[in-house]
């Protein structure tokens, strides 16, 4: 029974439990057991491609760059197979831009992905060279500024003008088709990143009703008429759960005002193939599953910390993954896979990353959250089924059955003490002692 164990002092080491310890152990009163039948299928694990990460990766010496790409995308590494990228600038772009910065060009004559050929597409293609079958979803952080009420990238709203709304539907269709022409096929288009937040970086405010109307009256019909296979998803919703009233909100953070409003309209629902949640959107998972039990749900952006990349925050990330999968999510997608030292965004927020890469020195550091993701993504394949558990340590354990029938258990021990766990599962009867502050994965 092989175990892969990571601690702060010894990452990714292989071990095996002591058979004598298991034989001597008295039966536990509350062992880990299956809590029910296999649940949702896993779509995959991944991260987001952004310009700042691309710049550091492409500045690394060739050997270091190859090692980083293998760590993220090769079978020997995280084997990421379901990733995200922005349409236009995100908050980790080098500067703000869209795919059409020609004011008034409703015909989209000047639409172009030329900017993305400089950094974003080389980054994506480097990943594809390691994992050719990688799948992608995408979302805009902002429409072109000239399409918005205040003509700026941060905040504001898309103009409620039929000609602008129609042109924006064309813009998104062109984005999907232009990236496909570059060899990057987008399987899911999420309408807007964090539509309920007026940010300091590229963003755009929507209501649940305005997103519903745009999908129903413009985007959905345009994709359908074009025979476009890319799916339309309601995402990426960063709230959608009642967090308390705030006077500056565009509308209350309630499930009713967001996903329910979008999907309760049958015409809009016909176009929406799933929902993406991130950040406080996790609070809407239970209501989503109750109202739409067959609707695919994915997590679309990992919470990003403060740039310190601590083990304490890594265990928080494991908890987030636990919450998402136990409430029906089919995928978990990290935010910035690679960042330069400090993790500074272009607007001043230091954030965590799986890997810190310094293109100037060639130094590469694999941070704690790299190992959190690898302890799952390396072992769990697309099409795996999530297995709910109950019993002692169930709140710190994730279980899956891969398509080939083999099983995976990922266990976190945030305690500073060794922690015993007894496994009474159809596929595994064992007693383990988890090392302090550790991640452990068992796989068949």
C-alpha cells in the first residue's frame, strides 16, 4: 500500500505503513467508512494562465523552464488537464487591454488576439507541448472599455444598448473562434469574472438579471446560430450567497438574486450548461445542488493568500477543496500557477502561487500549495468519481475512484501532533498514523 507524504521539511516522499502496527491496533469506534454511493464525476484539476506568470516562465533558462512545465503538466507532476485563461487583461496582465480596443467598432473589424501571441499563447502552447490533451475554459475580466458606461477597464457596466450587447456577443464568439484558430480550444465560456465586484483591476458589474438577459437574448442565440460547440456557463460567480447587506452592493449577495434568477428563466436555462463559483461563491453551493442537482458545478479560481506561501494557508486550501467536492464540484482550478518573487499583482496585492520563478536569476521554488494540488491532481484522473466518507478524520480526507477502478485517498493533518486514522473501506482496511502538519495520499 504505497503512501506519498509531504511535510514542510520533506516534500513528496514515498513510504509504506507498518503492517505490525495495523495488526496490533484495536478496532476503532469511529473509523473512516463510505458515507454513500459514488457521487459526481471529476472534470479535472488545473490552474490559470496569466501574463505575469508567462513572463517569468519564458525568461527562465530552458532546463528550468522544462522542469516547471513538467511539474505542472506532465504525468510525473500535477498532470493538470483542465485550465483557465482570461479573454483580455486580468489583474495579472502586464497592462490593461481587450481583444478590440478600437472605440465604436461594433462590427468587430479590428478584433485581434495579437497581444496574446506575445506571452499568453506561448505559455499555453508550452503547456500543450507537455500535455497535448489539456482542456480550457475562459472568461473576460472586462469588455472593451469603450463598450462600458464609464469607458474604463475597472468597474462600470456594459452599456444597456441593444447594438452594444449584440456586438459584445460577437466579440465573445470571435474570441472562442480566434483562440481555436491558434490551436487553443475553449470548451467553456464563462460570461464574466466576478460580476458582482467593482474592482481596482479589469472588471465589470452585472446583476443576475442582466446576465440572464444577455445569455437569453444575445449570447445564447448567437452561439446557437453559429453552431458553436463551446458551452456557455453562468460564471464565474464570486458571491451568490447571502453574506450580509452592504450599501454599496450592486444587489444583495443572495442565491436568489444570482444563479436562481438566471436559471429560473427557461429560455436562459436552455443555454446554460453549468455554473462556476469562486471565493465566497462557495456559500451558494448547497442551494445550487438542492435546486439543480444535475447541473455541473466547478470551482473556477483558488483563493490566493498574501504572497507569503505558508503551510498554514496551504491547509486552508485543502479545506477549500474539501468543501467544493463535498458540495458537488467537478473541478478545482488554482489561480496563478507561476508568479515572480513577492507575487505582486499590477495593482499591489501580493498573492500566493504554486511556483515562484525568478526569471532574472533562474531560481525556482515549489511552494506548499504546489504540493496540495499535486497530492490530488497527480493521482485523480478525469472521469474519476468522488466518494463521500464519514467517521474520524472524514473532515480532512478526500476519496475518489478512478475510471480504471483504482482508488485514491488524500488526507491532510493540520495538527502539530501525529494523528491516527483507521480505514474501514471496501477497498482498504488499515491503520495509519499521519505525520504532524502533513499531506498524505494513498493510491492503488
